[in-house]
């Protein structure tokens, strides 16, 4: 078999404006987010959800997006962290440890606003976010094949060329974190 490639919709050009937080323009912070000094900082004191957002007009309904960012100086209560979501679409999983993270979310409906949000109201909650990137990772695998189905959240589609044929696979981690692969 030859090279392995993830199926990405390359027709979509989405860019985060001011990904390194060099000033507050382009970002929409709630009360407890501050954009300054090259980072966005959450210092939670009010016990409410707080959002840091940016409007992304090029989002396409139904597409999945990977958002990569650095989480720094993270202090979270147990079971808390930062997740992402697009307007009224379902939220991603959350992260709570320092480092570079990639979270995946699907844009379904509503305003084309990417939001970083705290997971719960519990204290303490504080962190810095920096170096935000977004990448379109395509639409639903089965829909692309014309198969009636229920979408599987978090599934990845792969295409592997082999001569004049292309093999397709879908990978998905179930609740036990077991990798499941399907090949039609």
C-alpha cells in the first residue's frame, strides 16, 4: 500500500484572526477572560460559564473542525477544564492539563462563533490560552458514501490509495477507549 492520508475538505479556508492574542481585537471575551500580553487568561471568580469567542464566517454546516491551542498555567477543580463549541452546537470533550491540545467539534447551526468555555461552575478555574489554530476535517463519513445512518461523534475518516483502488476506513474510540475500525 502507498501513502496514508486523512480525508480533509481542502476547499474550506478557515483562519483564526490574531491566534497569538497580540491585543484584544478580533476576540470576544466574557467578563472573566482578559486578552493581554500575548495570551487569553481566564480567572474565574463569579461561578458562571465564561466564553472567549471569535466569529468565523467561513464555517460550513455539518463540517467537523480541529481546534489546536496551548493551555498554560491551568488550575482547575476536579472534573473541570476548557472545552470548545460553535454557537449552539454540542461541546467538545474538555482538557485540564498544560500543553498543546487538539479538540474536535462540529458546526451545526447558529452564529458562526467559536467559543472556549469553562466546563463547570466549580472553583478554582484559571488558565491561559495561546496559539489557536483551526483546521477543517471534513463532513460525515457515511453521508459521503450515501448510507443512511446515525452520526458517530468523534469518528475519523481515512483514505488509503493502493494502485487504482482507494480503501476507506473509519476509526472511533468507544467509551472504554477501545479503537474500532470499519472498512466498507
